[in-house]
């Protein structure tokens, strides 16, 4: 990439990031006015302002990522399950790249949806605004010498409590059970946390998969041309299942969804125990 193209791509990427930042702040301002205008409605639903902001922000981010940005295209290869007003659900995605949450907006737009995000996002976006739209931070401890990161143990209970509060008030949740991005694209082992959460609260899990999101940005996180894929399966109930059975069923479902993508690479992404 020559220097001129490099700088142009950098400026284009910065433009999209600024649009997203402006959207987050603008939605926060809109919510303040909604709080004033809809104050009586808070006695009926104290999360109504969060829900309004949640709907708007998912729409705006999707608009920026896949419509204003003409370089990206997302093909949805399966139906996304309709919302069941009587049931709360956990949407579990595989994790490939920083762009995955942008693809998940296609799911988030259909429901009131909270997402788990890294605390480092607070460097660019105020925590209060993210909280107002129903998002949940996860705090990490970083070891620069080893180049590793681990979730702070003291924040785990708080994350689960916050998710339970959101789901009790009409939100669904999007999570990434691998806990980290897959460098090869191969589906990794899943963490126990949200499977226990599902079993403890009888929340259905909807397996979802993204593919080819890793080609949407360069190593320097500059926007590139590319098509990614989104797939969703049928809800899976935790009833009558052990923790390991539930994890295996969800993981296998996500794996099968990944294989629907025309960009699936068997030589790199095959998981023998899931075949």
C-alpha cells in the first residue's frame, strides 16, 4: 500500500470512527430529552430511556458500518429468530475480529440488546453513555511482559448481576463465549460463565456465527473492501442438560453455522470433535 493510499484509508477509517463517536454522544443527549419528556412512563418501565437509546444506537452503527461505508457488505445466510416477548435469550457468537460487534448489530436491531465489551473502549467512548444504551463492560488485567490479558475476578459477579438486571427488564444479551478472538478462524473452546448463567436462570441460547469479518480491516485497523457473513440457529434450551452437554450443543451448532459460509476453510477451521 503506497503512502497516499495508506493515508487516505486512515482518514476514511477515522471518519467512520468519528461518526460512531458522534452517534454515541448524540444518543446520550437524545436520552436526556426522552427522560424529561417521558418521565411519567418511567413508573411503568424504568428502562424505557435505555431501550430508546439502545434501538437508535444499533440502527446508527449498522447504518454507518454497512451503508455509509460502501466497502463492506454483510450477507445474512439464515433467518434470525423472531423475538419472543415472554422469553429472554442469550445470543452467542464466535469471535474473529474487532469488526464482529458491528456485524452483530443486525441481531441487535431486532431486539433490545445488551452487549459485553472490553473496558478499553472507555478510552474513546464515555462509560456513562455506553451504560445508558444497555452495554456491559468487562474489566481486564494486562500483563505486558507476557502479552496476555485476564478478566478481573472481582468484576465477574458484577457483570452477571448487570446482565441479569438488563434481562429482567426486557433486554437480550450478546456474548462471545470463546473469551478471545480466534487468530486462525478455528472455533475455540468455550468458557463456562454464561452457560452457567443460562442454566441458573433458564435463559435460552441462540447460536450465531460470523465469518470473513477478519478481512474487513487491515492489521492497522484500516477499512478494506470485503463481504462478511452472518448466520443464526434455533434457540437452545438449557433444561435437562448438564453444563458440558449445553456447551457442546451450542458449540456444535455455531460450528455448523460457520460451515455455511462460502469462505469457510476446512483445512484451517475444521474441528474434528464437532464433525
